[in-house]
C-alpha cells in the first residue's frame, strides 16, 4: 500500500533538524532509516511505501521511504503517540528532489494527516521517483 505523509518544513524533525526537502535528501543519503511519528494509528505494514509531501512552501511530494514495521504506541507524546520505522530510498528521493510531484497534479489536492495514495496517482509518483512498475524499496522485503 502507498501512503501520503505530510510534513511541514518549518517543524522540527524527531532528530532535531528541519523537515525541509533538502534536509530529507541529506538524511536519505546519510541516515536513511528513520522513526516516523503519527497522531493516530494507521494500517501501515512492512513493505508499504511512504510518499513524503512537503506542505510548504511549494506543496510537493519530494521523498519516498519503505516502511519496515507495524506502528507501535509510545507514551509521553500525546500529540503523536504512534511510531513506525521506515527507510528513505536515496536514489528515488534524489530523483523526486530534482523532479518533485506538485500537489496540484494529484487527485487528492487537500490531503489531511496520513492518507492512502489514490490508485490513479500512483503511476505519476512512481515515474517521478524512477520506480516504474512498482519496484520494491530496499528493506526487509526488498532487494
């Protein structure tokens, strides 16, 4: 399954850095395995893809990661009590960084929270990421 994950570049990431697309590309190349936070439980599963939508300033999808594990609940963060591990795909994120998918090109132009990618939008995302044909991302189920 493919998910759209919204980040606000002005927000601080879990590692203390920014959530900008430039920072995400840097992480994809230097420390791609990340812990991601959710406000609500989602039916994500190992092998799913996480398409990273940067809500500002340009409103575009410019990174992709492969989900490695089921979400798990943590205490101490009532705004984001759920976590899961995913690994950014360096090559696909590099391609998306150079050629992002603008939000206006997707059928869901007003995403809220973490939502499934609509089937009609998946081909465009795969093309921009250089993952045509549904190639698997590296991780426990990938090559």
